[in-house]
């Protein structure tokens, strides 16, 4: 086996991460609410219709259908659903999303899910393990944004992401993956292992 290490400070450039700054603020608000109440609500503490969950469940199972086809499946220890933006919050969750043919697009688990079901934007926090079957890719991280409409997954610049895809294992910062182009990128401090076949048909590891 041969070893070849991947070390770079600027591997790829991706789009702005202003969304993630908002997400970190959202995580702080949710953490405060976990500490002082049983609600998963990320809104302010005002007693309004928007800040009060329409439904609150323990050991819950949630499914969303469009045109009689299942699009989202979610199971959680605790789950709340709000009228505003079709917001759903889930603690200790496992989930799946499906394409128009009913085939899985994403599968995963995490400590907390914040979902805007109207805009189809999902923010994941804590011990994330996300699998994309079509891309044969697995992603592990502490914070991720997933936009189902654009099929884009992004992380923050300061959060490490670990990725496994076929014969590639990598980790780095400033991660972005596209389900449309089937590509992914990091913008900083990338390292990993790439397995390649030698001329005799054998397999060797290239650490870079």
C-alpha cells in the first residue's frame, strides 16, 4: 500500500455562508429553549399563535405527501409542528426524503432537525449522519443545511465535515454538495484517502 496525503488551504471556492450564520443563531435560540422549557420553538417568547405549536408529540412519526406520493418521512423522540412556514422541529430524529419516483434521495439521523416544509429547507444539528444513495455518499458533521429544491447541501466555514464516497474518504471545512451536478467541494483544510487501482488490477491507498 502507498500513502499520499491531501493537504490544502484553498481547495475549492463555494458560495457565501450567510445562511449558516443565521443557522448558528437559530441553534443558540433552540438550545436556550431546551434548557428552560419543553418547547422546540425557535421563535421569540411571545405568546402568539405563530410561536405556539399547532401539534406537539412524543415518540412521533411524521410523513409528508405531495400528489399522493410520500416526499418526507421523519421519526423523532419529540416533534412540534407550527403553522408558520410549515415549520417542524424534531429532537433525536431519523429521516428520509424521496424523489418523484418514490426512491430515497436522503437518509439520515441527527440530534435536531429544523424544517421549513413550505420552502423545503432543512437544517440539521448534532451528530449528523447523512446518506445520499444516488451519489453513494455519506456525510458526517455537526451542522448542515439541505435545500431540497436546489438539491444543495452546505456547511459552515468553521464546522468540520467528514465525507465518504465510493473509494474516497475526506474531511475539511466549508463543504458544499450538489445533487444536480453530482459534485462536492471544500474550501479549506482538506485531508483524506483516495483508493486507486494499480496497473496489475490491484488496489492501493493514496493518502493526500
